[in-house]
C-alpha cells in the first residue's frame, strides 16, 4: 500500500488537486443543473440521472486510486464494500432480483471516504465553500421570487421525469409536492412561502445538506477563516428558518452543545446509540399505544412497525420486496436493502472510520453518528442521498487520514510504510 505525501506543505499542490473539490460540489448540485437544462428543453429521464451518479462515484473512486493508489486508510472502505457486495450477490441469487440499493449507497460512502482521505484542509474547505455558495445563491433566488425559481428549475416536472414523483395538483407553479405548507405543520413562522428547496429541488435534500453543514461547522469551526464561517453559518440558518424542517431544528442545538461536550465523551461510545435507541423504541411501544402520523412520535412508530413486522428471514437476509415501503424509516430501509449483516457492517464502519485520537476527530465522529442514527430512527433514506452524503463522507475521510495514529517502529521494521514522516513514533533517540 502506498503512503501519502506530507500534509504539512499541503497535498493540494498537484494540478488535479485544484479541481478535485468540484466533484462533491457537482454531486450535490447536479440535479438542479439538470432540472434547469430540462426546463430549457433538454431531454431528461431517469437513465441520465443513474448514469450521472455512476460517473460521479467512478470519478471519486477512480481518481482516488489514480492519485495515490490503495493506501492504508482505505482498508476499512475496501472491507466494507466487499462485505456489502457479497451480501448483495447472495441476496440477488436468493431473491432472484438484483439487490443494488445497498451497493449504490455503500459506493457513495466508500468513494467519498477515499476521496476525502486524499484531501488536505484547503481542498476540504473549498469543497464546502463551493457547495454552500451554490446552495445559498439559489436559495436567495427562491426566497426573493419563488415564481422565478420555479420557472428556472421546474422541480415538479424534473422529479416526475426522473423519479416518478406525482405532480402536486394543488401547486400551480411547479414546485415539488413536499414543499407545500399545511395547517398544523411545524413552522418557525419567519417565512410564509412554500418550504424551500434551493438547488436540491425538494425539501428533504436541502434539510440533509444543512445538517451535514452543521456537522462540518461543529468539527472544523476553530480552523475556519471568518468569511467561511459566515458563509456556512448563513447558509445553514437561512435553510433552517425557510425550510421549516424539524430534524435540523432538533440537531442544531445538539451540535452547539456537542461542540463542547463531544471531545469529553468516551471514544467510540457513539456506537451505543443504535442498540439503545432501538431497544427503547421496542420497549416503549410494547406497552404504549402505537400512534402513527407526520411527527416525531409517528415517525418512530413507523420504524417500530416496519421492523416489528419483518420475519426472521427478512431481518437476517434483507427484504427487497419491502424496500419501496421503507421511505419513512431509515433503519427499515437499511435492513431491507442490506440485511442484518450489511447493517452491522455499516454500523462497524461508521464506528471506526474516524480514529478518535483528538478533540476535533471526536467532534466529527460524534456529530456524524448523532445525525445518521437519529435520522435513521425518525427519518428515511436522506442520509444516503447524493445531495448531501458526498460532503459528509468527504469530511470523515479527511478526518480519518489526518488523525490516523502514528506508526510504531515495530510496524515500520515489519514493512509497514508510513503515510507521512510525522507518523513515525519512537524512530529517534
């Protein structure tokens, strides 16, 4: 396995490093770009979107390998991907239908973890600055004149052509169905228009993007220049108050507190969140009346219902026939698409991907875990979306490579090549 150049001088000195940050920025915004093209008359269908996702993943993995080959920090990614591919192959043979959903999601995770491990800090910051600038710019257009925004992107038509979404009959300007506000739904009361979508075209993608940006701020805040802090913070705040999303409103104060608390928490204990939260869910609903609805309790009840109705075979091997019915339960989707083996592999990967050897690394690991595990319990599949997942795993990949523990002399003598000179421990004296 190859070792990477030292980060002290910045690995972003190669010509290709100047444009690598464009890959995650394009990944989160390509749907908006394609929607604008379709609104202008370009042909558009689901095949084009699928081909674009394949291209983005291929670029992330291919350029990572072209740049540095296979490196030490890639080992968990390779093992994770191999496990999920094996599960998918076995499931495809057993169920006589391709189990591609889990493989697609893991390819995004692995691809951008690997790409992030090749980034230095300026490259990482450029990726987030570009993404926030695009999201904020389009959001300002949408807030100032939603009719102009709708005419440029025509979100409902694009999502109908590429995802099969039903066009909202109560909307006459072409917005996505989920953006319509209704009486009784949570709102900050600061914005009276439809729930905003920006470059993401629908309300869930922009919500996930704002939360990933919060994870980034929670992790990198002390190291960000003032203008980048302002840009990212302004983007997050404007999204939260205009999208009126409950999840971002819940997680924002948690991350604010977590900035001070996460570094003091035990390392790797975030791995306890899924078993404890799921155990509490099953215990509570075993004695309480199950109430469904579009609120936090109702969403948790949905997770309980889906998992409780799965057979032992569904839990262990996955249930591709149930995937279409798991849109509102992340844990249900993970089990249905990857089985318990894949779910455990995902849990283990998220647990170890960031070596929690420093305060900043613990912030990244805890913030990402809190976001993903809570979303899987009360949300749907948004954490796997190309509209936000690339940036999250780019950050975690960067943190993995930057905060790997030093290499001992014993391992060096055994033939282990250090990633950079300052990884040597006890080599002198």
